[in-house]
C-alpha cells in the first residue's frame, strides 16, 4: 500500500483527493488513508504494517511511522511558511 496520514481538523492537504490520484498513477499502488480521528490505533497499525510508502504532513501523527516495515519510505510534507 501507499498510505496517506490524513487530517480533518488541522494540517490539511487541501488537494488530498488529487494527490491520491496522482500517487496511485505514479507508483501503481493502492492508496489507503489513516485518520487518527476516525480509526483506533489497532486499525492504523494494521494498515501501516503493509505500507511501502507513507506520506503525511509534519506533526505528531508521523510517530506512527514506527510501525512501517523495514525498508518502507516516509515522505514528510511541511506546511507553507514552516521551516523544514
């Protein structure tokens, strides 16, 4: 899977739907979303254990990347005007 750390209240990716379509096309992997607001931890971990590439906005939710399998890739996005 390619997994997106999705947020509903803050640190939103305003073009998330377009980003998902583009990532599916580029990498040929099914995209799943992980939402802390909608899923319990066990559900999130189950998805992350099968993730090849994870993408998320800088913040505490990315601590869940510790459940990615060895060799997985994490892409961290930084909001505009936040120094990397």
